[in-house]
């Protein structure tokens, strides 16, 4: 599940952002200021940060400048101002985009989705196993591994976040969609097929595609 850190010193705004983001399948963590956000970033990986500019103790500009010293996570800034200098200052401190408050929910979600697509790698390679979203291919040392579209999406999710444990419900939502009636057993059968197909190519699938019993699956480097 996509992890988003929202940062604002107003609890009302934090709650509103969570209300907007949760129905779209995002896992939301709230931070009530820049210092708290920086501390959270040191202990957990996030896919995107929604950062308010106008905060009292440490504003969004300073928070962004400090987090850019150790992470390149996409940052979407929220500002109550639409002045050109504020936008430029935010972008120069490392923000990737901005939304002006009060914002439209659909615009916010669209900006977030755009940043996530932009930051997501289109190809990955781990120990000779190459996943390429542009060509929709999985190869091991040049050998093409034939996968169904759902199998390709599943292995891509796991490869993008090695070490992260996806439970079966997360995988169902992300690959089949929230409205799907598909059951968790479908995930198990798809993972079995992926393991077998990768194994046939010569890649040690059992060393990397791990079952977390009672929960789901993860990819180990």
C-alpha cells in the first residue's frame, strides 16, 4: 500500500487530508510539525509527503530543505498563498509540486497520482532479474519469463519495495481493485505460478519471494 506522510500543525487539516486520501487506498501517517515529520522519515520509508508551508515552529520551506539532505521522496507542498515567489521558493527548496489552499479534492488526488507515477521506476533489476514496465517484460539473464498481466503487476509491486510485507488484502486491492470479489486464495495461486515460472528460468525464486505466514508476501534482496 502506498505510504503518504502528511505534515501540518493544524489537526483539522491533518484530519481532512486523511479523509480525502484513505478512500483512494493510501496509508496515511500524520505529523503535526516539521520536526516530527523529519523524525518519522528517519525510521520509516514513505512514497510521498504532503507538506504544509505555513507552520509555526518550522515552516514547510525549512522542513523541505532539511529532508532533502537525506531523502528524495516526492514532496507536494500545500500553501494558502498563490504568490509566484512562494511557489518558486518551495520548488527551489526541493518541492516537486504544490497545491493552493483551499484545494479541490480531485485536484489534490490528481497531483498526488502524477507525482507517484513520475517517481516510480519503470524498470528494476535485482540479481539479473529485470522487470520492465515499459515493455511489460520480466527477464532473467536474457531469458523471458512469461507472466499474465496480474502476475506481472504482483511481482512489480514486490520488487519495488523489497522487505515490505504486503498482506493479501493489500495485494487484492492494488492489483484487482477495491470492488473485486476475488479472494485471498487467488493471491496464493498467483504467487505459486510466479515462483514456478521464475524458477524455470534459473532464478532462485525461493530465496527471494518469501511467504510471511498468516499475513502475505514480501521480496527479499
